[in-house]
C-alpha cells in the first residue's frame, strides 16, 4: 500500500505521492459517503468499539440515518450549523455523520473551553443546535443569553444527577427515539465536494479563535491520505487513547473500513493491556502520554502482539521516549504534522525508515517548501525558514474571509512554523513564528490569558509570554504592571486559573515598572520573551554572591520517596552524573534524613541559572525526571544566600 515520496527537487520543495494511490479510499463527493460505502461493503465489520459497547458498520449507518432524521427535524433546512463536543464517546461518530448526512455543518468545539470562549465560538459559528457532554452543557447554559442563534442544547447522555442548568434538556438518543417513525430527511441538497462540511476553531496571534472552513473534499481526501500514510486497511484495528475526539481518527478508519477502538481510561499501562485485548494494529496517543508511558515502571511485561505502529502527533515526541517505546513494542514509533487548516495531516514519518525527531515526508498529493521569513524566497535544502504547504486538504478559508493573508496566489499556505527539509524531503520542526505556544499539546494564546488577567482590579497592564518547562514543553508567565505596590502573585495566578482551562494557567508572575508599547498599543511579545529569559539567566533573584564577589546559583530539592528507595537513589545518581557534565555545574550534595528514611534533600550549586535551564530543556533531563516522578514527590526551591561565613575570610 505504500508508495515512496518523490525525491526533493531544487530548493526545499518536497512532494508526496500522487493522488492516484488514493482512488480506492475516497468514498464519494461527500464525507458521509465514506460511511455509506463502508456499510455497503462490510456491513458486519466492527466499526466502533468502546467500554460502552460495539457497533458494526451496519449498526452505525442505521443510527446515523435515524440521527440525521432527528437533526433535520430540529435544524430544518440545509446548511444549519450543529456544534459538537469532541468527547471520546461513541455518540460522536453517530452525531457527526448524522449532522452532515442531514445536510448540516458540524462545528467541532473543544470541550475544555470555559464559558467566555464557548460563547465566542458558538456565536462565530452561528450554531443553532449544540450536542454537548453534561459538563459542557452546563457551561453553555450559563452563557446561553449571549448566543442569540442557539435554539437547542442536546446532551450526549442524561446524567444520573440533573442540575438546574440541565433540567429541561433532552439527550440526543431521546430526540432520535421521538422521531424514529419520521421519514428520512431529503437527500443532501448538494453533491458538491467543495461544499462546506465542518467548522473547526484555532487560536491565532490575535488571541481570538478563528473559524476554519473545511469542505467535504478536504475531509474525504485527508482521510484517504492518512489511511494511506498510516497503512490502514479493512483489517486494521485503530486504538484511540486520546483525551478528546479528533475528527481524523474517525474518518481515517471509516475510509478504509477498519475498526476504531475508543479507550477513555487515563491509565497508561491499562491502555496497553486493552490494546492487546482488542488486537490493535495502530496505537494513537499524545506525546505527553507516550513520554509518561515510556518510563512507566509497570510497562515491562505488557505488550501488544498485533501492533504494527505507535503514532503520535500535535507536538514533538522526545527522542528518549521514541527509542524506548520502539524497543519495547518492536514497532516503528512515528509522528506526523498538520494543522486545523489542513484537515489536518500534511506529513507523516515513514513506517519503514523513520527518522528521529522528523515529521516525515508529505502525504499523497501534498507539497511542502520552506521560505525565507522576510523575503519569502524558497530556501535551499537544510535551511531554516517558514514552512508552507499546499494540497487538496487545504481549507476553503476562514470564517472571516481572511485566508488571503496566509495563502498566496499559487495556493501555498503559510503555516507560521519554522523548520527545514532534508535532502530526502523529511520535514523537521525547529521553532514557531506565531505568538501562540503549546502546553501539554494544547495550543495556548497569550492574548486570551492577558484579556482575563487585565480584568483583575490590581493589574494596570500585562503581557503573557511562554517559558520552557521540562514536563509541559512550555508554560505561561505573566509580566504584570501593577496598579499598587502590594500585589499577591498567587492571587493573580489563582484568578486566571478560575477562568481558563488548566493549560492556560500562569505558572509564574513577574512584576515590572513599565511595559513598552508602540503608538498603536502593540507589544513585541517575542522580544519581551527574550528579555525576560535573558534577565532570568543573568539577574535572576536565585543568583547570589559568595564572599569575594563570586556568583553562585543554589538549588535545593526536598524529595519524599513514595516508591522504592533503591530505585530512587539509582535514578537520581544517573541524573546527577548527567548534570555534572553540564556547563556551569559546581557542586552537588545529597542528604538523607536520619529520622525518616523516605526523606532526602539535594543541594546543588551552579555558576549561573543558564546552564541549569539549558540542561532542563534536554530530552535526557526530561527522561530522568519522568522516572523520578514515578517513585517520589519533589519540592524544588531556589534559594539566595542571606549570610555567608568563610573561615579564611574571618581569619
């Protein structure tokens, strides 16, 4: 089923195989034709499996038909927008295909959004109906007066305890049952493959989510592109261990007539056992989860004999985790690259010849090139610049019509990411141009956090930047100009935490006397971020001075061992040996409590914080930390020297 990518031509342009390799995977002009064809070809084949039960393709197709009738009765004419929470629930396949089969447009909404953001995206989409989890429905109910076009909220399931916000709401299944005797909806009003099918939302540098318009062709072609790149066939079993539902993980197996397993349990090793039980051939997860699985002490002895590949996406998977999982499972561990605007996949690493830290080559029918950030000239192989892509999976445009800002006349889409392409066409990500960053694989908009932080009565002005974090990739730091001198940092951190999802929480707050802005009110966030990191490295409050003016950075860690002490000491010894080799390291001491054998204290000294922070950003350090966290809890604390008595000086 594989076709090697075309060789990279002059410059950094890389091209995937031709679309002709996908002919057997594209089901028809509409994305719901994927399901209709699978139900006709293999009606008894299991389509969806989960702890809630199994559905064959015949079952799923019949449920979708009933759902389409029910939604048609609620939404009315074609083109009505129905918003859908991306919960890892078997209701999602029925609801999604039911929406598009009824001639509607599915607006896919992140279920972790808080009330204000939910109101914004639902207004932006013009949603008339929302199908939501009970938790999300409560949030929407609290801001329903701000969504004038919203007529109906349907629950994915009826909870055992119905709150005031949920009283009077019906579940989707109840609506389907109420109209089960109704005639099927009329045929879809248009077989145009370029008709709008889906709205997705992504944060831009402005901070407000943008609506991405995807056509039936975008989704059908990308499902086929993904199935081809991942080698998904009708006998494949795709195990989905993700925190939320991503549309490509539904359309891809349906395009091939494969089986999708939804596994919502967070237990990592438990998911491996479940994958083995279901006979999984493909295991999908996030880099954060895979990194934790790679160092889970329970993993040895747990395998998946039927497994063919482990697939990761959304952000980079550390090399240590990649190598460890590949060695453990004996299969390739690969990652891909894509965006909401590209439906989403544009690249996938090779299952035959994976390259560490690479996103792979373009998928079928896709082109990629790297251009100079300023001049937009195509750069040579190996040169770093902005990544551009084009192909049939590229969106129709944004809801606001602003796609001309990122798509040139020749159809090249500017991703805002920085990377390079090697001589064989493999893509490597290096950095990002946009102000947004990823924390635990979630895209974070600094502007959204700033908008919340500015509503605090003690904040005169603020800017949010990202700073490196060994566990989450990056976290938010607030640079705040206070209205008064006595402001509690923790109060500001808690204020934001109450109003935004966890991945948008502030990790720290720095107070400043001035925030420089242009005459139009803009701040150069990247420049400010560089200054903040530079200041942290050179004038960090954790840096003190010994007698004689010698600078020293002291870090004290207190560990409480929750597992085996011998294992803890062995891992810490390996970590210490690694840190000793880093530039700027001075001394290290490990103390063991004489009263409590589970308590340890570690004291290390560095010339300055920059060497320590550089070490923290490495894959090796992250791997050691993940191992430590399995057997201990830590209370790291920086200290400054209050008093220092030196014998030689005293004499």
